[in-house]
C-alpha cells in the first residue's frame, strides 16, 4: 500500500482523535483530523482524502450523515465508521448509507488498521479500474480500426454495440474511408469471430456468375457447371458475409438477395431445394443509395432490409483528428524492421491535406514517403508533394505545378504522379482511370511497365534526385 495515503479521522473525542492520528502516522500514513461531521465535510471540499474513519455518534451531524454527504461530495472516498459496542442497528444503517465497513468500540489498534488498509486497497483498485476504463475510452484503436475524432469514437461505440447481434449493417462512406475495416472489426469483435468472415465485391464478379457465387449451383445448372458448388452464403455459415459495393448489384440479384435475407434460406442456381443459412450480412457502398433508388437502380425494400444499422464514415478531411493516429499506425505498418518517425510539421501538413482518397490515400502517401527516403524521421519535404499544403483548395494547380518544377521533376515523373492521382480517384480501376485520362488501357499498362523498369533501374543505380 502506498505509504503516502491520506486518512481523515473524525471524532468529537479529542483523546480518541489524537490516539488514532498518531497511530496512523506511525504506520506511515498521512493522518489528519476533524472534530465534527461538519468540519470533515468542509475539509473534504478542499482536499481529497484516500479514506475517512469516523465515529457515528457525535454532537450535531452524525457519522451516518457524514457518509451521506461524502457520497455526494467525494463518491470515491471510502468511509469506515466506529460504533459503540451493542449499537448494531446503527452499524447496519451505516452500511446502508454507504459506509464501506465499521469497527466496534472498544477496539484493538490492529482491527482499525486492518479495516483502513482494506478501505485503501479498495480505493486503489477502483482508481485503477477507472484509469483502465478511461484509457480504453481514449484509445484511438478498436481492432484494426483507427481514429480519435468524435465521429470515429461514435463508430467505435456503434461497432461494439452491434458486434454481438445479427442485424444487417449498411456501411456508407467515400472510397478508402475504411468501410471494409469497419466490417471486419464488427465481425471480429462479436460472437461470430471464430466463424468465417467472407468478403465479396459485387463489381468484381461478372453479373452472370454473381448469383452462383453467392448461392452456389447444382451440377449441370449451366454450361460448364460440371460439379455442384457451394455458394459464399454457405461458406460464411455462422459467420459474416461482407457484400462490398452493394450499390452495383444487378437488379435481378437484388430481389434474390432480399428473399434470402427475409427467409434466411438460399436456393442454389439450378436447384429445386433450399438450404437454411445463418449468416450476418454487412453491406457497404460509396454510392448514395437513396439516389440509386430514385433512379430505379436499387430496390427500396432491399435498402431497408440492409439498412437496419446504418454506419456512415465521413470523409477524412472532416476528421482531421484521425490523421495523427492513422499516420502512426501506417508508419508502424510500413516500416520494415526499425520503426521510423515523422516530424510534427509533416503531421500538420498531412492534417491539412484534402484526402480525396481518404485513409487509403494517406496510407499510400506514408508508404511512398517511407520508400523514397532513408531518413529516420520523415520531413515535410519527403511527403509526395502533390498532397502537401493543399488545404482544401488553398493552393492552385499553378502553385502545385510550380513546386513540381522546383523539385526538378521530369515530365515523365509528373505524368506518373498525375496517373497515380487519377488511379486512386478511381479506386485503382484501370479501365475507369484510362477513360478519365483519355488514353486507352493498353497505353496505361505500357506506361506502368516502363515506369516499373525505370524505377528498378533507379533502385540499382540510385541517382542523387531520389529521396
Ligand atoms: N479508420 C481507419 N483505420 C484503419 N485503417 C484505415 C482507416 N481508414 C482507412 N484505412 C486504410 O485504408 C485502406 C482502405 O480501407 P478500406 O478498404 O476499408 O476502405 P473502403 O472504404 O472499403 O474503400 P473502397 O470504397 O475503395 O472499397 C486500408 O488499407 C485501411 O487499412
Ligand atoms: Mg472497400
């Protein structure tokens, strides 16, 4: 026990007060005294005691009144009461009022010391618990999910709350905001954590195959179906199915999915039997589903089925508080071996950037910066420059081009930067990026190859311009 614990002794009997305070002092505690409940209350207003030992019967307010008052004033301070022998009723009353313990007079010094030690120990434990709880509230991480902004804290709370039930969740947010990370965190914090988490991207699979991918098919269901195959719903049995880019699910499949969610059973393609499934569905989209509904591209009834628990992740630009913890996490994730650091100016610059690609773009920037310099601590100048200092449109394209010129970027390098930017805007989709750049896909591939060759050569014969 910490020897500097502060104890307040309350008794109207001067001899008793002196005896107890000197006893506590000898034991290495800091002991103080008060002659009445009122005085003790006054003292407690200005000062926090670790424990209070008080007589019950005193002129004016009693020890029990003191317990009640301290519960309001200092709810964390334990109170031990001293009762005269035979007044067991008031002892019971004292406990009811919230005293931690009582000792019966006359007592052996040992008995009082033990009671106080228990009280102090109890307080220390409670303090520790509170600290742990506070640390938990302030931690900027839940599973792999990172953030300390109010919006992200709300998401943490929501994730914790819904992890244990089976309601459908719809996660919305821009590209790279961490929708999949949220989905995984829900799964791995719930009772389904030891069952599979099965992600499927509705845009990555050709429309014709998506149905059999989800629900399975029987042998001979279509040309090429030589054997029967289990669908992802069955694979995810007992666990979670993550339907990514749900906004792009073809309308025909939307009605089938709706039926599965309602009936909790699937019908494999070409089969005439149904299979019951216990799967939690989490869907995500970066589309505005209400607009899709208005356009007639998304079923409203499916939307309501999925949107039982909506989780929206705002753009990173609206959560600058999340940038520092994300940067820390990405530094750890992408420094191989010894963990590297970053200057506070560089973090500040990152907090002010626009992040149209949200967390994913920030992660790319950190990863690239780490790869491009050997410096132990990343500086502003190490950050890929197109991201720095562009606080919400404050620097014009011309300014940015100027800073490219200052860094002696070749036209080729500048084009690569621009291509990176467009690619990340289109989630790495080469078809879309090529269309936006006004070149065909083959040209984009050829450029990527040329760049890879150039970078490999630079890696072998580093020039002064790198880093
Ligand atoms: N809050 C966050 N915590 C941890 N990692 C994050 C966070 N936000 C983004 N990331 C990182 O960014 C990357 C993209 O995250 P994720 O795939 O979950 O985004 P998304 O919202 O699903 O994007 P998209 O719409 O493009 O599919 C991941 O590598 C992830 O680690
Ligand atoms: Mg995603």
